[in-house]
């Protein structure tokens, strides 16, 4: 996909293909087939039991006949970018310049598109290896505004997704994230503040504060990812793109009486913007 001998700069090639630069510059260490199979199962268990930490996951795996140590599970969870979701003291160390913002959405009435956007990252297993998916979602309509894939948990592919969402749809009043290092970084918060967007962050480890993105991940995993085994990142990008287009334009949502996210999103826009 990327031609290092082409006269077009690699940065520009990444922009055209919609890839994060880290995808090109970083070569990830390949995980063993045993680790990949275990990570796939950990991803499924985490989706079913988001409160389960390494000890509980170890015990759940033992019930299935798998003897896996807690330290190995902890290592793989870190690699996958997942953790047990429950309220706990914020003892994690952030990089200098990182800042935590208060959660602004509690008891707020969300009644129009572009009032609140949210984002999160999830682990996507492939036949050999894995990637990470980030999506920007309109809270009111559940529409996926932009997304990116990367094979590293860096900030740049998150920034690319947000920039595309802003370019396509304007700016929201509030942007909600969790307290992951990608979202507390000065680069990420600086982008939002430069656009005049108010920043909201979930309580540490509280999945309910970003529940609509968690529901999106459930749909993506059970209706697309777990049914397939992508051979490459290019195939994952193509297949996920097709599913997310279906999710926006054709998949009926019970919360909207069978209407789609696109229908709700565009119907709620001001008349002038909708006509444009």
C-alpha cells in the first residue's frame, strides 16, 4: 500500500490512504499464535464482563480449562489497551503537561447533533496479529463521524480521526473521552481547545460515562469482527469501513424506533446546514 520509493512523501501517502503515520514507521513485534488466541478470548471476556480484572479473567479461563497465569494476562491486557472498568483512585502517572478534565455530561440533556462527541479505542484481532480502532461518535445520533486504524497505541491516529470529523462535520460543543494517555496528552487536548471545544472526561475506569461508544464496540465486535479473521490491516480497513457505513446508513436502532444514525443525525441539523 505504502511505496517508500515513490516521489510522493510518505506523510502524504498516509493522508491519502487514511493511515496513521505510526502504521508505517513502527514495526510491531509479532505475537505468538498462542498469545493471539488468548488475546482474542480476553477481548471477548472483557466485552462480556468489563469489570473483570486479571485475577477474575484468570479464573474464568480456568473454568474453560485454560491454565494461564495472572502476570501473563496482565501483560496481554496492557498490550491490548484494556483494563477492568470500575471506579478506583486515580493513581496512574501521566506525562508532564497531561491534564484531567471533569465529566460534564452527568444529568445533561443531549438533544441535538454536534452537541457532544465522544471517542474511544478498541482492540481488533486479526488472523495473524491485531490492530487498534479509534472512532469519533456523535452522542445524540450514535453516528460514527470518523475512524482510524493503527498497529500502535499512539496519539497520532486519534488526532487524525478527530481532524477528519471536524473537517466533515464542524465542531461539537463538548468532546468526551476516557482518561487514556492518548486523550489526556497536550497534543490531543490542545487540538480541542484550539477549536473552542469544551473537554469532558470519564470518571477513572467508569464505562458508563462513555456508554454509547461501548455499545458501538459491542456491535462492531459481534456483528463484524468476531465473524471474520482479517488477513491484513488493509483487509481490516476495507471490511470495517463497509460495516461502519452499514452501521450509519442502514442498521436500524431500537433506541430510535428502527431509524438509522444517519437519519437521526441529519434530521436534527439546522435547516441551512442540512441543505448544504
